[in-house]
C-alpha cells in the first residue's frame, strides 16, 4: 500500500476540487481504484503505488486548472481520470484552460478532451478543417465558437452556416412559407449553438445585416465567399458533387470547417456520401486538416460514451 498527502491553499480550493458532497473525490475513487478523502486543507490518497501515482497526477492537474482560473465539472473530472489511467494525456490542465471567448459578457467555450483541443488547434492553424466523429463530440459547437470568436476579433466580417436539407431533397419550393420557414427545421441545431454564444438581441440584427447567414447547402451554388468563416454541418448528407461545389466557394481571407459523422448518413443507399469520398481525395493536401474524434471525446452524459463504444464494437465485428 502507498499513501500520499497534499496540502491545499484554501478552503475554496478544497471545495472546488472535492465538488458538491465530495462527488469529485468519489468519482476519482471509482475510476482509479484508490481511497481518497479530504479533511480541511488536506487531501489523502491511499492504494497501490501505481494507482496512487495516477490519482496524484490527476489531482495535481485539476489543481493547476483551478489555480489558473479554470472550473472543473463532474464530466471533466471523469474524462481527466480516464485519460490519465489510459495514458491518453497527462496534460489535462492545458485542455481545460484553452478558453475561446464568444461574447461581450466574457463567456468562454473550452475543449473538454485531447481530441477537442486538437480540433480547435487545427481550426486556428488551417483554412480548411474537417471534423469527423460521432454525435456529442462537439464538432459543430466548437466550430461555432471559433466562428463567433473570429467575428468578435474582426478576423472575418461574416459567418455563413450551411447544412444539407436531405429530407426535403434540396427541393424546397413545395413547402409552405418563406425560405426561412422552409429550411428552419434542418438548420435548428446551428441556431441552438448560436443562441448559446451570442446575445439574443444581436442575433437577429446580425442576420438582417448579413453578418450571420444560415442557409441550406443548395443555396451556396455560384457564390464566392471572401472574408468569411464558413461552417458546413452534417456534411455526411452531402453528395460528392455538393461537397466539391461547397469547397470551391472558399474565397480570400476565409476559413471553412466541415463537420459530420460518416456512420450516420441519411442519403439514399445508392448515393455516396461526399464527406466519405473527400477524406480519400484531399487527405494529402497541405493546408487541409482532418480531425477524427471518437467516443472518448463525447461530452454528453457518460452513458453516451458507452453507447457509442458498443456500436463501434459491433461495426468492427
């Protein structure tokens, strides 16, 4: 048996580390197989030498996050514990301290996993980035945060959000209402992310002025998009022809992020996914990055990770 003791700097630090009713400590115990308890400013860890070493590293990473102004939540402690135990990364604090400012109220979005951190860094460094992975990995949400941040910093003058409207066959004329009413159900997830990051009072003004534009993929044809941050969401539902059309819209001083899950295409079985095809076509072009997220990057309820892993296991059999 091995034992380690840490002295914390304050009662507030201890409260943040331990979590409500010591739920963070209980989670660390469950994931790493140690006994850990806090008393006043002291934290004690007991268990096998290897497991105590992992738990000590985890606590130190969480403390670094707290001491540099970050906040830790239950799902972040869970990811950090599994990452250190699985030797995915031992530098968790650098992930949680990467803040993307998205509003004038100094609200921030942060990555929650090593994969998400790599995705954000790819968007920072490359003009065309593909974010490929299952639901819940933050593909769209983080791309939206980077777009809003670029607009806030005046790196671009507008944001353009596109999505295939597969169920309507991209032929929307027979549906009732104006263009917004026709496509709104297909673009709702983009609006949901947008409303999380931009003051409600500004969104409609931005839309009216063309600073933010949300359009079905079919309406991108024939355009050249300069000084813009462009996001194509649900790209697995684009055809190869649509994908080529979209990628060739990129103009000067613009950045494009394409997101999708190649396992969830809604296209007819006889149609190839443009996202799936483009991975093999563009994989060797310098300046284009592909980031593949996995179940380890899911930031929804922990059961979602288990569900995704179960489906991935079946797919491999």
